C-alpha cells in the first residue's frame, strides 16, 4: 500500500500561482506513475497531469497533461523524498476544484494510459484550490 498526503491548496486570485505537493510513503517502489485529478462540485473527476517512470529510483520520467492545463501546470517528482509536485501558474476560476493525488502500480508505456482514474490504486484525501476572479 502507498499512502498519499496532499498539501498546498488555498484561495488565490486569477493569475496567481500555487504549488501542490503529494507526499508518498509506504511501498512507493511498487509504483510506476502518479497523477493529479480534480473534481469540482457536481462534476466528474477529471485528469489534470501524470508523471510515470520505469523504476521509482529513476531520475527520468514521462509527463502528460490535460489540454486545459497544458502550458500552465507542471508536474514534477522528487524521488529522493517521495514527493510529487504540481506547479500551477496563471490560475483561472475554472481551475477551482478539489485536487487529488493518485499512485498507480500498473506499468504500460502507452500515451494517455494514465489519464484514466481506474489506472490508479492509491488515492489521497485531496486539497482544495479556489480561484477567485
């Protein structure tokens, strides 16, 4: 099992930046990817970004982004301290949502594979991001 704890959410104005963190602990060596999803009230959970690797200890990784955040958000990983980050720049009111971190123990080198929430088997409790106009 992998335990995930998110932090870094808050209330900001449009155009501001935030950095979310997801601290992973436990059997992190069994994971091949981590992702960020978000869910606004009354809406389905949607993919935001993912980062994947061949081995947990690898320094190289592959990233993927939803079209709505591409160019504004950046996902990164510090495998030494087991943390995945989501740097969010130029935030918009439509980015307002609960943001959830997830980890996957599945490995497939297929573009877009980690865009589906069912690929993930560990989830954090989420952190709220609210962007005012």
